[in-house]
């Protein structure tokens, strides 16, 4: 896909510009507002609620950030929006509310979470919400089937494949051949690779062999910054201000 310079133009704040010591929790309106104020692009995570809404939250369960141990997918969007993050006034956002908050001022990079169960309802919902959004936005997932779902639901939306060398338990349930076939059929426009794996054959083949923009995550240290600057087009960072 031509014209993706905007995707790599600015460092990307991982889950927003969060700072727990300052009371700014990841994936909240406060973290996103701080990123906008700093002029950084925003990476965030999306999960599906029980009633099919795209919610901005990373974990499968609420416990780490809210004190409630419910699964995100077990509650409706209304119920999830009523839950307060620990020691903050922030509440969970829908994707639509995130879009209203950012309003095209910085780039959004949306990671769609998946259980590698071939379910792509989240991709369909994301595509529906973004139909009315005019700002710069891209979507990505570790699950190539989800990326393929994005291709089907919103072919014009820039889509990316997130990857790392270490294989998570969920991904181990997918055969290498099925993963490769799904990745090829998804036709990603960009890659987001673990900084710990750079330089590596596959991310560099994608970048230099196929011309795919390469984001790298999650950059936290000075060594990570040097590796990202040498081998990737842009970093997804946290814990400092570039």
C-alpha cells in the first residue's frame, strides 16, 4: 500500500503515554491525551465485549488494572464502561470514544487481540467503527486470521502483522503451515516486530525484500532505542519520552 509515511513519521506511545507513578494508567483517556499533547502516535489494544463492542483494553481479564477479575468478553460495553481503573477517574473506552478523543490529531495504531480461534468479529466491528473516522489509523494483530478479517471487512484500512520469534502458547495451537498460509492471504501492509528479535531474517526480509514498513516494540531501554534506529522504521515505546 503506497503512502504509509504517516505511519512511521512519529514515535508510537505504547498503550498511550502512560505513567503509573503519575497516576496515568495504560490504555486510558489520560494516557491518550498525554500522547496527543506530546505529538506522539498512539498504540492501543482492542478486545470484544459480550455484546460485540470494540473496547480499549489489553488483558483478557480486568484484575490487573481494575481489581475485578471478570473476563472482558463476559461483560457488556455498558458494564465495562462503568468500571473505574485503579486509583484514577478513568474508565474503559470504546473504540468510537477513542476516535472522538483523538479526533485525527495523531496516528492511531490499533492492536486487535485474539485467542487464535479463527473468530474475526472484532475485525468486523473495528471496520464498522472506522468507516466514519477520517484520521490516520492502522490496525494490526498477532493473529493472521484476524488480519485477513481486516482485509475482508475494510480492504482500504492499512493492516499489519505483529510478530516475535518466541511462540506464545496460544499460537502453538496453530500449525506453522496454517499460520504461514493465513499470513500470506492477509497481505499485510506493514509489520510490527519485537525489538528483541532485531536484526532478524523475517522482519528484515519483510522490510527490505518486500518493502513493508517495520515498527518495533516495545522499546524501553537505550539499547532498544539503538536497535530500533538501526533496523526499523519506527519504534513503539514506553517508559520515557523520545
